């Protein structure tokens, strides 16, 4: 509905602007802008993308699907227990288009014809791909080529493009935009909250995103996947933490300045005032996740989690305990307080930096590429080691108190070396189980990668009344409002892709 209100507002603006011929300056609002400010809109698009319904989508849905989170409650157990619920599963779609999508489309329109703005255009094109790849990965076929054109084309009922077409265009956009970046030309400077206007780092981000999307195609078209993965590697991806894409936040004065994953998760469930005993949605970290970290003596356990002891959280590994997925048994308040929650001094800190895409992910994906023979820069073992090391080392972004000592990293790698003599499947499982552990908080990418690879191997639940037959969901459902407000295009997408259910697979997952 917000998207269509935006479109209606656009029509009203265009309609009333026609009065200027008759009323001249009387029709001008001295307090408004007649043209967009690209730098401001780019900043806003960055913020809108990362704050788009993180808790509803990333925690309650995806976090439950991939068993990072669990809850004993039913209504909020959509991801934990596999329920369909428009209220929880539609917002990423309905808020994404009038927010981040429209904002980045306005930026592109504003800079694409301005001399000297080539870098701004290319950075905006790369970020546009980031926005859309999240949306299409969640829902499948979605509005793309006609989206964001309510103001310019009066198109309020955009068609749904096939995910195949979307992916091929996104990869083309990354190729053109990344190769077109020039370190000698200006970008968005201080309005860029990720790289501060560093064009060369945006180039690495673009190729790293290409690596991610290229690998996404392995199950559908291995030859196409190979060509894009090789192009990404040749272009130069993020290899070191100095090039990581990190959003910076502060604790106020407005919520927009605060880390959205922390702000939403704390306010909706993990309030510091509940001390772990009366969480609104009954959420805890999953036993699957905690047991994996604890059983492997993983130092990231203390970075990710804590148990409330009185009025403070204790990250001591010995007392961490995960909640089982798929249970409806309500524990007592005192018992609930004994389970692990996200650490409020690190991942849920309101001013914590947010890793958008980084070296742990890229190195682990390069390990897979080497395993497939698509990466000539090194062997799978080398990149696996770099990826795990990068994940451990990235804990330093939460402060020196959470730095994982080099000797602990070495001990972990000695205890969990890459299985160079293992089968392809065993090596894939090792690489992508590490993705599942390393990318905690980015539930969007973990869910997508799990669907592509099947790793880690998760035991699904079969809670009474679930809508998937006891299988882990493969996508989110389209908003109910789309079937009414954009009915023909909605029906075309459903007819083409499959039923609007949690178990219908998107194009690259088939």
C-alpha cells in the first residue's frame, strides 16, 4: 500500500505542477526542492536498504529457517515452525519498493546525464543491484525493469520480471559499473556511509557481489556461473578486512543513526530490560547454532552470544545454551532466562558497525571456486583458511575487548583443518557450514546460500499446523495486497513461477 501511495503522490505532484503556467511564482513552495539531491538520496538509500524490516524478515523468518534463532511462541514462530503470515512476510517487499528502490532509482536518474558524475552513476548502479538481489532472492520473480517508474512513467502496476532476466541484468550491471569506476573521478564522498567515496573499494565491492551472484547460479547453469565467477576474480574481489564493506552507525540522536539490526532486534524482542526472562516474542539463539559453536570450541561463541545473569549478559562459553527449534512448550520465566541471546555488547550494540559484505565471505566463496577449478589464484585449503581467519579477525570491529587472539585462531584451524583429501561434498559442507557460522546477522545471504548448497545439513521441524509438510521453506510469500492492486502481473508471476507458497523454489534454486 505504501508503494501505491507513493505513486499517487507522484501523480498529484505532476498534476499540480501544471498550474505553474497560470499562477507563476505563487505556485512555488520556497521550502521545497524541485529536483532531487543525489548525495542525500544515496545516503538515504543505504540506510533504507539495511534497515528494511530486518527483525521481521531476518530474525523471525530467515533466522528461524536456517536455525540461528528459535522461539517457543506460535505467532512469532513463522520461521521457527514454518507458518505463512502476510503480516510478517510481506513487509520486505512492500517497504522495499517505496524506500530503497525508489531512492536509488532517483539517484540514477539524477546523475546519469550529468557530466563528471560517471563514478556516482556506477556506484549507484552497484548499490541498486545489492537492493534488488535481496528482494528477488526472497520472493523470486519481482518487479524490476518497470519498478520505480511511478513518477516518471506513471506506471503504477509494474510487471514482474523473471528471476532469470533479473539475474542476468544484475550481473551485466555489475560488470559495466565496476569496470567503469575511475579512482581519479569524484563519488559521493562523505554521503557514502560505507566507503567514504573510495571508488577503488566500490570496484572490489562490485566484483565481490558478482562473485556472490555468479555462484548463486551453480545449481541452475554451471557454465554461466563459471564465466561470471572467473570475471569477478579477474576484476578483483575483497580479500582483506581493510576493504570490507561496513556501514557505520552511532547511538542516536535519531533511530536512523542506530544500527538497524540491533535497534529492531532489541526493541521487538531482546530488550535489555527483560533480562532474558520475558522476551516479547520468546526468541533465543537456536540450540543448533549454539551447539555447533560450543561443540567446536569456537571463540566466536562469546562474540555472538550471552546469557543474562542478573542484570548483565555473561558471554562465558560454559554457560551458553541454545533453545530447541520447533517447540511450543513455554518455559518458566526463570528457565527462559538461562538460554543464550545475541550479545548486546557486540552484535546488538546500537552503535555497532554492520558488515555488508566482507573478506570472510569472499574467501570462503573463493575456496568453493578453487574446488570447482574456477579459481587459479590458489587452492581451496588456502582460501578456506583465509575465510575462517577473516571471520575470527572481524570480531575486532566490536572493540578490542572482543579481539580473538591469534593463538586461538591457530588452535581452531589446527583442530578443524580443511579436508583436502575429502570428497567434493565433504569439502563443500565444510566451506558452507563456515559461511553459516561466519555470516551470522546477515541472515539474507545465509538463507540464500543454504538453499543453493544444502549446507549445513539442518534437521527440519514438523510442528503441528505447519504449511510446508515439515520441510524448510524456500522463499517468502508475495504480499496479499499485490493480488488486488497489481492482480494481472501478480497472477502472471504465480502462473510462471509456481504457487505463492513457502515451498515454491525460485529460479536459481530449481
